[in-house]
C-alpha cells in the first residue's frame, strides 16, 4: 500500500486517548463493551481510522474537542484505591479529587498507580497518550519513594539492589537505595527505580527481611511532592508540562 492509498486520520483509540476519554487500552475495552459509537452505530474495532472525533459518542454522549495536555499533582492519602470505582465500595482517589480539584478541571487519569496503603505523589493527566508514555518502563522515568521499615539492613545490602533482584521468580531492575536514618531497628530508606512493577518496593524490601510500615512516593520524573498537603491537588505549569512532553518525545525518536 502506498502512502496515497492509506486512509487519512488516526486510530480511534489513539484519538480518544488524546482527547482524555481514557487510555488506549481502556478505550479498546470500551469498544468491546459497545460503549463507543460513530454516528449512532456502535464501533466494533479499535483499528477504525478517523480524521477527527465528530460524530463519536461515548455512552451516548458526544466527545468534546481535545483540550491541551494538562498535568496535576495529587497528594494521595493512605487508604484510597487508585481506581474509578470499587465493587466493594471502598473509597477511591476520585472521591478525594472531587473536593480538591478546581471547577474547570478536565476528566483526569492517574499516571501509574499507588497501592491502597501507599501515599504520596500521584500525577493525574487528561492525556491518555502521555499517561501511557510515562508508564512505559522503556521511557526510563525515575520514581522515588521513601519507606519507613523495621528490621535489620545494611547500606551494603541496599547497594546490591543496583544490580537488580529476583523475588519469587519476578525480576526487578536497577534500584538505587539509600539508608536515610535509623533509630534502633527502625529506619527510613529512599529508593529510586524506573520500572514500577506491582508492589515492587514493598516486595523488594520484604525480601530483605524488612517490615514496611509506611511508603510514600516523593517524585515522578522531574515532578516532586514537595510540601503539597495530604489530600490536596494543584496543576503543574503549562510551560513545565510542555518542556517535559518535548523531552519525552525526543527520547522516543
């Protein structure tokens, strides 16, 4: 097929992700569930190519024009699920966000997840493409955590994590870990990693024989938690977001 034979436009899943409807993977699931239609007809494949989103509806509602990429910081408290809804009725980040987001905030998706009992920096964006790019291990974006632990560990043991470690058959990549301070058998440890596998920090520290009593994410890429109060949200400056997106795009050329 020559370039002139190709239909103009982009895949519906990519367009809807950029418009902030959901991530590409979630859009594909929504199409399979029959929730997305074009001119009243349910779409059957995420491979549908469209030049624009006119006539596209999600759950019967027209899709608005794509907003500029926006990124928010949220200081997630412990005890909230990183999910839109929970079948068991447990509170989610969206319950807290309703009270802390400004009135003009778009629909937001979390960049990565924080476990129920993990707190700290959770970035939220309206751009599904940016969300996906920031979550990919190949993007190499560092995430930094502070863990309060109980047990015995040496700086030498923590430094060995720079080579990666295998826990119960799961390979975890390079982790830069440092003992911050300790009182008896209690210590704070700072860890920086780029993979972000499910429960990675807790599993690696428990593998070293430590009990984790508190886990806090303090940074994701260049964005830091700083002194943002627990449960609070703020929007990152447009120029900082544009600079970051530009650097991310350069890294994937």
